[in-house]
């Protein structure tokens, strides 16, 4: 089973009224597969902490772009 585990990083999931993560994303077809594929990418780092932080940073950036794209598609629909 390749279901990703959600881990509490201790960071807030929102700043002010701006949400960085929407629970509705889980309902989008292929969302979990996208997360698994992006997380699996080798991003380098000297230590395990460096690699973890690189993966979190990359995933956050990827999801921001993905969300903007999804929002644009939703407006078109």
C-alpha cells in the first residue's frame, strides 16, 4: 500500500485567512498519486533532516502551483 502518511510538522497550515492546504484536495481525482510522485523525487541533502526539509519545501511549492492551476480550471468550469 502506497498511501502517504500525514505528519504534523508543527507548522501552522494557514496564515491569517489564507489556507495553504484544503481538505477538499483529497477529493480530487489523482491527488494522492501526485503527492506520492512528488514526495518520491530525490531532492538531495546532507542529512536526513536536510532531505526531509527539501521534500517538504518542494511539496509545498508544488501544491501551491497545483492549487492555482486547479482554481483556474474550476473557474473555467
